[in-house]
C-alpha cells in the first residue's frame, strides 16, 4: 500500500497545486488517479474513507482548508467516490458587445 499511497498523494498534490496556481488539470490525469483509487478499494488495499481522508489532507496542505469548506459538507453527494473535486476556477467572462 505504501507505494500506491505515495503515488496517489503525489498525484493529488500535483492536481491541487496546479489548480491553486490557476492552471488546468487534464481530465485524463484526474480519471487515471480516480481509477487507481477504485482499484485500491477493489483489491482491499484501502477503504474509500481512508483514501478520501488522505485526499482531504493533501487538499488542506495546498489550500489551507478542507474540501468540505470549499464544496460543502455534503460534497461527497455530488462527487461520489472515487471522484476527485479537481476543477479550474471559472474564467471571468465579459460581454463583447452591448447586446
């Protein structure tokens, strides 16, 4: 589990750091990481709760607050395991015409 846990933490940290800096994260990167999370549970290497907790600690190390503080206490109702709440900030949109 140690190798897999280290790899997942590195991937979460990379994703959350990129997003915090205003960069985007390729969907393939997020989807592969979610697949690793699901495989760890299917192989009884980890539980959804332990992985979600570790992901939240990674999120906190980057943002200084937990996932629930940004997405609400019920964030897992929308981002069901193994989904990672990793999305870029909305770009500002300004009208180009008076219409």
